[in-house]
């Protein structure tokens, strides 16, 4: 898309697209980011607008897809376990209990079947992302997430049995 056409498109539709995105995002800064990304993608794509639909409709479709991608990305980040701040005020009894519990978890892990064992270890000890774990196994990120969460459930179940 040439610079002149891009400017016309931006000036003509920025506020309309921004208003549309505001109805989706309900947050001004998110709406601004998504709107900017929408115009960036529209202007910088190799394939230009084909004219099958209205320019505004085309831009709104791009904006909606970006919004959905952002929501998915946000949901994945919320699913990630947060970092726990270690409690430095623990008594000796609590430290020994934690060590005992840690030993039990390692014992359960040692006897756990594959791929749960390796996926859990790569995630917790190797600190790899689900995408990286999936690629190691030649599987998807979703597969890695599901396998990791199943491993966690197995560990919890076995700890409750003991």
C-alpha cells in the first residue's frame, strides 16, 4: 500500500476503528494499542485490500482478530503459575516439613510414567516454556500444557494417598 493511500485510510477510519475496539476491549490503552496494530498490519501487509468488502469492515476484522489474539495470550499468561516469594521467617520445624514434602514429591516424580515425568521436570526444573517443551516432543504447546497439568494432578493425588 502506498504512503498516500495509507494516510487516507488512517485519517478516514482511525476514530471509527478505535470506537469499535473500545466496545471490545473496554480499556482505553488496550484499544489504542489494538487500533495502532490494526493500521500497522493493514498498511504493511504484502497483500493489499482486495475490495471485496468495505474498508471499515476489513479494518474491523483485523482489529477483532488482534483483540482475540490478545485475549488468548492474556489467558495463557494467567494460567502460568506465579512466582512464589519464599518465606524467610520459617521455623526449623517448617523447614524440615518442607524438605520432607520435597523429598516425597521427588520420590513420586521418580516413579511417574513418561511423558508426565519429563514434561514436569522440564517445566519446573528446566524452566522451559510450554512452546519449548512442545517442540522438544514434536507436539503442540497445548499438548505440553495439558501434559504438565495432568502431571501436577497425578502428583497431588499420590501425595494425598500417602
